C-alpha cells in the first residue's frame, strides 16, 4: 500500500485519541501502521535528508489538527483530543481534510496570509495562480511558524537553569557577552532569580547590558514589572536593558518602555525570542536544504 498523505492520516489519528488519555508520535506511528497495513519498508522510507516520510506526515497531520483546535498538546510531543474533536467524531464525520479544517478560524488564520488573501478565498485555488517561488515561500513560512510554536512550548517547559543557558547562547550568537564563560560570570554577579544579570555589550566589554528574563507560560508582562526593571537599571547605574519573556507584553508595558528618555529597554517577547533562535541557529537544526538553480548566461557567452 502507498504511504498515506497527511490528510488521510488526520481522521484515523483523531480516532486514536478518542479513546482517552495522551498519545505520542511513536504510538501514532505504530497504530497507524496497522490502520494502513504498511510494511516495515514503507514505514521506514525516507526523504533524501533522512527524515522518515510516514513519520513526517503524521507530524503535519497532528500539527494541522492542533491548529484547528481538534486536539491539544499538554506537553511537547504528546497529544489528546479536545471537546471539539470529540464533538466532530460524534457527528459521524467520514472524511477529514485540509478543506474541512478551513472551517475553523484558528486554522484559517494559521494558513492564510491576511495581508494578501481574504478569508473568503480558498488558498488552494489561490496557489494555482502562484509562481513556484511563491509556493516555496508560503511553504517555508508555514514550516517556520510551526517551528516557532514548538520552540515556545519547549521554552515554557525547560528548567530555569536551562533557560538561562539558552538565553546566554542566543545573546552570544548575536554578538554580545564575549565567551559563554564570561557571560556566565557576569550574570552570576547579581545573584537574582531567573536570568537577571549583566552581560557585556561587546567582546571588549566597553559597555554593559542589564538583562531580566521571565519564563512565563501565559501571563503577560505588565507595566509595573517594566517600571521595576527600569528602577533596577538605575540601581546598577546602567542605561541599557533587555527584558526577555516567553510570554508577551501588554500595550501599557510597551508604551512605557518606548517613552523612556534616559535609558533604553529592549522588549523581547516569546515570538521574537523564538524567531531569534531560528535566525541564529540556537536550539534548532537544519533538516533539509534545497538549492534553486538558474541558467548562468555568462557561461554561454563567446
């Protein structure tokens, strides 16, 4: 039997979760292998990059179901069905695909680029009018957005000390703090909770930056927290700070930071933190690289 598409995987995967409890990717792979009567050879067939095709399609099926609100992930790599998912199965749905998921606003928001595409348009029809480069760009954005979600979930689960390592790794990759040992030495001088500390602005240590990080799951960082951070800067005789959170900032907190006249505070929310980690290759690995080539006209010139 041919390896099923991610659309063909979605409904059986949802039914597996309907039995209750949480399931992980390995359990999905084992049960769906039986569901589709796949051989070991088919299950282990890989892309050129080495990623297993069947496993990858299970992953995207789970991602899309999650974006539609039919399943949820209480912990990275583990899933359970939602009330909406159970309701859908109770209705006796026979076929679940991309088009059906577009009925859900959360999935539609994930898939559509609002500045270009109106919510009423079907993306598949629109893609027929796209160039190959535009389709590749859309696919890249979708993969990146999914990775950002995974990174944020992972960041909210890691040990506080590991979170400190991650932040230091990122800042050093971005050119701050000199070596990792130097950065650690600087942050340990404050003795504060979390990642509150000082780091060199450059490798020569010509200036210092005060850092505060909040590994929060849901609560936004509000204005009083930023005001307190500004006060901490005054206490350190510093005028540059970076406030990093896995959550987000209220509008009042952002406005307060922007209006400060005697100091500069940069706010980095969870989304921006994940994007920086991807841009500077912290906590992520390259899965596959595609080279797009064109004719070298100069080569053919006399």
